[in-house]
DNA sequence: AAAAGGAGCAACCGCTCTAAG
DNA sequence: GCTTAGAGCGGTTGCTCCTTT
C-alpha cells in the first residue's frame, strides 16, 4: 500500500548546483517534462533529492524567470501586496509572473524591509521616491489601514466563496485576463522559450569548461550568467516584445496581443501540440490560486494601480490604501 | 594588504495539504 | 480508510562576495 519510499537520504548531494547538473536536469525535463520528480534523480543519475531537483527547476531553471534588478514598480507591487497578504510569497509571486517566491522573499528581506525601515525612521510625510509606506502615516494610521485591508480581504473571500454568486471568481473574464497564469497559452512561444533555456545552459557549460579553475565561484558566476542569458533569450525568443523589464506594461496590458511572453505557466485547457516541450509547461504546476483570498478585489486594486502607475509613478500605495480605507 | 563584518542570495529545512496507491 | 510520496510554502541557514576598518 501507499507509494514506494521517497529518495533515500543516503548519498544525496547538497549545496550549490553545478552547470553540469543543471544541464542534466534541464535535458531530462525537456524530454520528459516536469513532474514525477521522484524519478528524476534515478533516471538522470543526479545525486540530488527529488525535492532539490524540483526546487532547482522551479526557482532557477524554469524558463521565463527574470532575476535581479527589481524595477521600482515591482518594488511597489511587492510592498503593496506584502501589506495586504503578509508574507505569502507564493501569492505575491503569482502577481509577478517572472519572479519566484524565493526571489521575492529574498528581495523583501534584503532590500525592501530595510528600505521601509529607512523611510520609517526618515522624513515624515510623503516620500520623494514614490515609495509610500507605513512611515508616511502614523503607526496607528498604518495599522488601521492594514486592518482595513484585512477586512477587505475577508469580505472578498466570503464573496468569492459564496455559492450564490452567479459566476465564480475564477470564471470571471476579468480574472482570467488579469491573472498571468490564466491567460491563454502560447504553445509555440513556450516551446521556444524552453528550448532557449536548454541552449543557454549548454552554452553555459561550454564556457565553464573553458575555464575549469575555481569551479565553485565559476559555477556561481555562471549561474548568474545563465539566468540572465536565459531571461534575455526567453524574452527574445518568445517574440513577446513587451519585456517585463519595461515595467508592468506587459503585465497589465493583458489585452495586448503580446501577452504571450511569460505565459508558459498558463492554465491552458488546450491539449493540442502536446509535444514534450509543450507539455513541460502545460504540466507545470502553478501557485494555487484558490486560496488567494481577496483575488478579485486585489486584481482590481492592483490593476487600478497598474494603470495609475502608467500615468503617475508616485504615492501609489498610500493612494490605494486610502481608497480601500474609504470602502469601509 | 589583510581581517572583520555585512549584504545578498541559493539552497535547505520542516511543516502542511493533497492525492495516489 | 490509512499510509506515504508529491507538491507547495515560509522560514532559516550558510556560503560567497563586497565593503569597511
């Protein structure tokens, strides 16, 4: 009964992944698609735990991941969402399709927390860098706003869960369009995106082999390069044009025909073109949206903000918080 | 120039929930 | 219905690089 035992802990390698391991993993996934992680170490010969493989793929090797250089708008978005959702990084990450929860979490802990703290202890009133945060209001006010947001979230949840509602949350066109994961899939671009990542890792290894000294540091450096190159290639190879790096343009302009860029995780119902490459993405798991409580409200809120961002950059957070406070 | 401390980040740990057998 | 692996998630650790002294 039950499933066979998981990967035995004996002889499992830990620590940073080498480019070779990355290549092996990517090659395997390219052939078999993600999922069935338990079989990955066995079939690939990787001395890694299945969980480690999954994590490596999810956080770093998966195509379409953007690394480093968070834009100011991304920062705002994260702060915004963090204020509302708390440390639910996966939920936050679902609104930043090219960012992983781990990345966002790290960025929050290393940059944004400090930034907020700095602002908190800094000048009162509005911030010049468009970085509105709790410090812009008194602590009491901020807490009240937070409470309000929580109330909103709860209200949205009960609304969403209401069976009497004619159309469920996830059925709403608005939701599907606005949520990156639910946009229509673009199989071809996905395929090419994936291929590009494999190619880049391959290139990566070639470079690495040219300079075999200092394996550890080189590997780390290559990881960086890999990620960057992969990102570049994936954005270019998808032909999406609207790069995420350009702000939230692509994110918010979901009606654009260019919305194919990062939708490799889309929950497409289409089962056509189920080549291994395509299945890589169609099978790929994605954050569970079901438990993202205030989705509809947040979607609207964020989208409103998104358009607001397009017009004016500053004081977004406090604005929306003001607005939301006004609802109650 | 070297040591110390801090920052940044990749990876791991441990927990929970879900689904397979 | 029970057991256990898979998967997801948030918190934490530890390594590497950079900056400061």
